[in-house]
C-alpha cells in the first residue's frame, strides 16, 4: 500500500468502516493503538522499500553459440520430462 495525501492513499486502521480499511472485521482500536498500528505499518513498508530495490534491468545479454546449444539441450530435456 502506498501512502499519499489523497483519501485512498491514507490507510485506515482496523475496525474502521471505510472501504480503505486494513481489516474491517476486527474490533475498533483506541486512538493510542491506532497510532501504533499506523506507525508499525509505515515502518514495515519503509523496511521493505529499503530491503528490496525496485530496479529495472534493461541490459540485454547476448549468448554465444555454445551457450545457446547448451540451453536448447536443457530445454529439450525438460520438455521430454514434462511430456512423459
């Protein structure tokens, strides 16, 4: 879930009647627990962003003829296993 300033970008906490609530089936939380829940959610999202980099690799790798032949052999072997 991404955070932004619009009404959809702000996650609602548990127990809220909003369609954007994280979980509507749970009982309502006190304001202190709501703040803690939002803080925990933000920390988890920030840790995820720091841990996993969203980079797009645009480098194209060219295979040698030997590598192409080896890959073809391996694919043929795997297809024969799948078909049997």
